[in-house]
C-alpha cells in the first residue's frame, strides 16, 4: 500500500505547498506503515531530488507537456492511473487551485471520501482516518471520519 | 442555454456558533439561515446577468436539503431565478454533488455555476465533484465569465497572475470574487418569488463517505510569547510542540 501525493512545479521550482504535502504524506506513512509515492509532472532531476528529500520514497515522473496546461480532467486521469498502479489508499493534494479542482474530481471517479483543507495530521481509527479541518470560516474545527480507502 | 445553480443554506455570517449532542452536531437553535453568499453574489447574480443579456434562456436553482431551507430557495427566486429543485436529503459534499449530478444528467443543463465554497464547511469541492460525476470540463475559482454560442471564456487567478481559459459547454465552474456584484432583491422579485415553481425530488442512494465525529470552537487569539534571540532551542521546541508548524 502507498500514500500518493501530487506535486507541482511552478517557475522552475517545486512549490512549497507541494513539499509540505509530501512531508504530510510521510507523516501518514509513519502512522500507517505505508510508503510515500509522489507524482512529479515535467520535473527535472534536481526537482525530483528535492521531492525525495521532502520524504517521498518513490517518485513517478511524468513527462507530458499537455499536463502543464492545468487542465484538471487530464491531471485527474493521470493521478487516477497512478493511484490504481500504486494501489494507493490515501491521496494527498495541496489545498490550492489545482488541488481544489483535481482532488474532488478524483474523489468522484474513485468513489473515495474527501476531506478538503486538513489542518493537522490524521489519526488512524480502525479502518478509517480521522482528519481535522476548519469549518464555519475558521470559527470552529471539525474532526472528519473518512470511511473509504 | 440552460443554467443550473447549486445553492446552500448556511448560518448567517454573524451567527454565534455552538454545538449540541456532546459536540457532535451543529446547534441550529436561534440561528438565522441564509443563501450561501458565494452562491448568491458570484454564481446566481452572474447567471442572472447572462439571462438578462439574452445568452441564457433559463436559470434553475438546485438545493440538497430539508424542507426548512425553502426560505433560502425563495430568496434565490427573488433575485430572479426562474424555478428551483429541492432534493430532499442531507449529507456531505460527495452526497450533495452526486444528487445534483444525477438531476443535471436527467434534465440537461449547459452550464452549472457553483459558488467557490460554502461558509459553513469551506470545502471548495462541490463544483469539481459535479464535474467529476458528469465528466464535464471544470474551471475552478473563475473570476470572470462570458459565453458566446457554445464557448465560454473565463478568467481565473493563478500564482503570480491571471489565466484566460476557453472551455466548451456543457461546463461546470466555481465562481469567485470578481464574477459579479451583490444584488438586493426588489419588491417585484420578492412578490414573484412566492409563486415560482419549486419541485421536490426524493434523494437517491446515500453515499456518505465522510461524517463529522466532533466539533470544537476555535481558540481565540493567544498572547504573544517573546523568546530571547539567543535561545533558538526554545523557539524551535515551541514551534514544534505548541505551534506545530515544524
């Protein structure tokens, strides 16, 4: 089993939010005993190395210029294929423009539970993950239980 | 062009939030509910502008919720929507999007315009979920929209700039600030809202993949803690154990 994490290159650098997402995924991997696989699209060797240093054990490097267009249906298809290949049980995105477009779309495709905007590391409770997120525009937090993998 | 606008019924922004049943449920007692501002100001108002310019023939509201949300739907009618559908059920974003998608699939809409997020669950996910279920193109957090024939031209903010996107209908978008300006319903709209058709549809299969286990009020602002500039170890420890940012 693996934890899959989507990373993004912007202006020649791995986005800081992507490195945080890889680190977040590695913490979940520690809890669950899984390994972290990162998806890097059109990344060069130094960018791949940086993603590895952030905690990814395996990196799927995809070279396809069409995927830089931010077309979320193409990105969704790429991540969906990777998720199936890697037998991923958890998929992590940054809560940014791409993550907000691709993660829900992927959730619909994979029939998988989605928690958007997690603010803390999850807790494993039996077969489900419990994730904390802000609700009511920051007035409160909620612990969500995700009942799928 | 037929436009579908999914709307949410949310607590007024000034509401004092509290929880019931051992902090497992939102306490609705004494709360005024409103039409989710992002659905109203950005999505619905722009949909009405497209109709007024002759580019759309009909604007339909859709809401997944219980009967007590009818005043919110009528507020959308007062702003000009032609008709509405309430799918009788409650659930998470996945459930809501699946219900909306099923209705949209059966009834054929060219453009589905969601607000960027709801102000209660702040998920930003219903629009993209609908696009995923329908396999339609999706443009998230659009700040401008125009439609000519079957081509939509949109703007969205990206890192360091703005991106102009062209997409073919049918299309799903989530609407962000800049899409339209808030409107106040006029008396004619308020009177007409009472008699506009609202169809009630039973919810389909209940695929709730997430549930809220507990709520907690956020801590208020904490006091500022001063660390001596020569005491980096303490700073690192506090950032790790208290702020939990490293």
